[in-house]
């Protein structure tokens, strides 16, 4: 009998009876599969260098959704970020301020642009960049701020936009977790000089691999075109007399989205509102169960924001509320207990950047970067440490058919709380 068998004895069978994995993504619709099939059967182009066909259809959807003047699809969110750094024409050796808790690919393209990341602390309730930490990190060499809306919770954009305007600093929004999230009624992605979205397979709008950037600024759009969309698109869309002379070759890279990925993304983007509706319903079910349970608190969502993407469901374990034989259980023990109940739960896979060698070394083994790559850690990272200490990760259920699974997760959370919420810890 292992340490946690008593839970099964007290509560009977495991709370979650569904075979794992419980979260399978992406859920490509039959209509999408049929269009991919038809696209191939009809011998439609497998490479589109201009803005036509399915690429145009996808970009028009994106433009309408964000009321954005300019949209540029790419083969990944990371390459959309690389194009954004170049499009802003940031000085080599200048500093970009970034949150210490973000995905590494939000920042690594900066290496290839000769930029220096300054890692600053985050707010302890949601893991987003701290406006106070941002202000403290600004120097005369600061050229850009990169904001990530972590897990889909918007950062404090009013303060951040005001700071950037006052200091004449460019702003990039990484919205890869935050499709459909809003801040004070406005969609994230509409605040930055350029905003970037990933459509990698795990994202709310999956294409398999893909991404896009949006901007209201023609000059940034045209430079981004030259970065990865030479010839067709650059010849037709680049109008600046100086930039146009490079339209045939661009800046020598190719970041175009694959047409089959665009077909998938078009269907997934059209279904975004329904996805958010289902996800909100399941989040509310989990929140209600957690409100009745000790040892866990629901993710913090500030009153002036909405979370569209919900990239994972990230509650927090609370110490000294659940006990086993009179001894308080740890966060890792709680994860194991819920795992024994059939719940797919773990610590978040995305770690703070301070855990990665590429951000803790002055030299990353690349000669071209040896004189520019100087990551600066603006610690101590008190907010980050508090935020991540007991952070949990549950699947971001989204399928219309997931209601029973989510209800069984809620049952498991309540069951564990009922069994372990007294000092005797039966």
C-alpha cells in the first residue's frame, strides 16, 4: 500500500475514470480536414509568395478581428518576433527590457539582432512584467520593452504604454498565450508598436507551425516583409522608395507560412470565439470546486481583464492547509496525490529565464554575438520566486465534449481537500 492508498479507501474509486491523456490538442475539425484534402486534390499552390489564396483569406480574418491595418503571417511565432526586432530597427548593443518569466523564444531572436536583454521581476499574482521593475531597469541605452501576457493574463498595459511613450521606447507585445484576452475592454495585441502571435500546435489557434505579427505602422510592416517575404509580397507591398529597391531579395530570409498551415489556421481562427466560450465554462467549473477546497487557490484574474487564451490552467498550492498523519503535505506531494486520483497535473513546463544558461552567461558560443550579448539580471526576483514557488498546471480544457472530464477533476480536487484538510490527516 503506497502512502496515498487511504485516499482511495476513504473516497472509493479514483475520481477520474477517463483514460489518459485527457487533453488532446489540436482538435482539428472534420471540415478543416476536408479542406486540407480538397486543397491537395485540387492541386492548389503549396507555396504562396504574395498575398493571395488561403494566405489572404487568413490574414483578412486576422485584420478584421484586431481591426489592424497590417498583418504578416509567418512560419512561426519566433520568426515573427525576429522580423519584429528587425522591423523596429533597434540599435545594435541597445537593451531590451523583458520579464524574467516568459518563453525563451520571445527573447532569443534578440541575440541575432545584437540586442541585450535586461531581465526584470514580475508581479507575484500573475507572473507578468512589473511596471515598477520596468521603470527601474530603464537606462539611456534602452530601446524596447517586450511584454508577454503570461498564460493569457494581460499585463498592465496602460502603465506600460505610458512608460514607453514618456521614454520614447518601442513596445512589442508577445500575445502567443493570449488570443482573445482583453485589457480594459481592448484586445491584447492592439497596444504595442508590433504584436506577435504564435500558431504552434499547442496554442489556442493552432496551425501546426505558424505565427503572425500585426501593426498599425506601415514602415514596420514593410521592413518585416523584407525580412522574410522576398520577391512576390515585397514587390507588391513595399512602397517606400528606399526599401523597395530590396524587394527582389528582401533581407535574404524566408519566413512565409505554409499554405496547408494557413488552411488549418483559418478554420481554427474562425472557431476562436467558441473555444473561448467553452474554456471559460470549464474554468468556472474548476474555480467553483477550488473555492470549496483547502490546499489550492484558483488563478488570480484581475477585474479589468479577461483571459481569452487561458494557455493552461494555473492554480496555486497553499501550504499548511492539507495534512497527512499530522504533517503538512508539500506541493509535490499534492501533485502526486491528485495524480493518483487520475488528474493530469504538474508544475509548469515553462521556467523563469534565470534557469536557462543562455540568459545567465555573457557569452553563448557565437562569435558574432560575443561583443553584444550581455544579458543583465535585474534581481532579486522576489515576485517571480513567490509566483512560481507552488504554481500548478492543469490542462486548458476547450473541447465541447470535455464537461464530464472537467467535472471529474473538480470532484478529485474536492475529494483530496475533504480527506486531508484536518490536522489528524486521516
